[in-house]
C-alpha cells in the first residue's frame, strides 16, 4: 500500500516559518498537549470534525510534493522552501522522512518546526533530511514543562543535544506564555539553557489568541480563554535578559 500522511493543511506563502517564502505542511498528531496550543485539532492523530467538516485527510508523497513544487519559483526568488509543522511531524516519522527525501531530490530547502519530543531513532531518521530545525523549547524547568505540556523535557533536551552534535542548524524558539514562562527569572533560565548547549540565538514567539475559536468549534475546554495577548513591546526587559547572556534574541 502506498505511504500516506494525515495532514490538516498545506499553507502557501508563509513568511514566518523559516527563511524566505515557504510552504508549510501541517501534520496531524502531537504527543504534547500544551495549554496554549493554537492548533488544538492537530493534537489528535485521527481526523477531528470542525463543525460539519473533517479537519484533515490522507496525502500521498507525490501529491504533497506536487503541491509544494507549484511554488518553486517563489522559493528560488526568496531563498525559501518547505517547512514541516503540525501537530508534530515526528509522530508520522516514516512519512516525514520520505517527504523530506523527495523534496531533497528536487533541491528544495527543508525545515521542520518541532517540539523535539520523539524516540531517538525517529528523531535521527527525520532530522537526517532537514536543513534547518526550528526547535521549540516550552520551559527550562522540567516540572513546569510537564505542567504546561503533559510531558517531561528530558527527551527533548537529549534530542536537541544530538541534533547539535550532528552539526544541524538549530534555531531555538520560545513561545512566551502569560503566567507560565514569561517572568524575568524564566528568561534567565532559558538563556542559561541555550548557552549551556552552545547556542547563541533564540526567537521569541509571543502568546496570541489565534486558536481560541478552534476550541469552540471542537467543543473543547480552553485553559487560556480570555487571556490577553502578549505584544513584542511587553517583552523588552525579557529580551534584554537574553542579550545580557550573549544570546542574540529576536522576534
Ligand atoms: S507542541 Fe505544538 S502542536 Fe503540540 S500541543 Fe504543543 S503547541 Fe500544540
């Protein structure tokens, strides 16, 4: 039987998911359950109903590559490419690795947005085929990590270390969530972690409420309902802590 992946979106012309103009391939399934998740439907490994409509469907490698290649001229013009996202692409490791290989044969730049949470052998297989890892780090403290996401950060940090040992280009990204990891002490904890693994860069992703309506459509509880968004200006002092630790920190 042909290999298929369960995807909930293929989004074109993205400017925020790696360099240049990108096509973002959204995978279903995630082993984390972050309280602030803006794609809650992505967490389930099977299709969910968004009102009357299923949120996802199976795609073959050929169909996915064909959709991505439609925008090759934009990638070439802008230094862009394709980014795997989700959900967590590592939950469909076989499909992700095959898709990356097929895109590589076409000379397309390949990035992945990931929580890094996966068995080491799956992680290795998928990361062998990426040019850039956008590696989300949700919390520097293991107990708080588990409170916010449902999983420990040990396997994530081990995979991060492994990616760096393999010489992968890694950009750590921190979703800054009100009341969870937005204190200056948290900025200090993240800065130390980033320096400890030998990195000198980080991107901050301020909390937004783009996912709020999705929880309503799914009829799911949302722990951050009504929580005010964070704006870049709110994080000037937070960002400065990173800079003071020698981490080039940007939005
Ligand atoms: S890792 Fe991403 S997709 Fe998974 S639950 Fe957290 S925010 Fe949602």
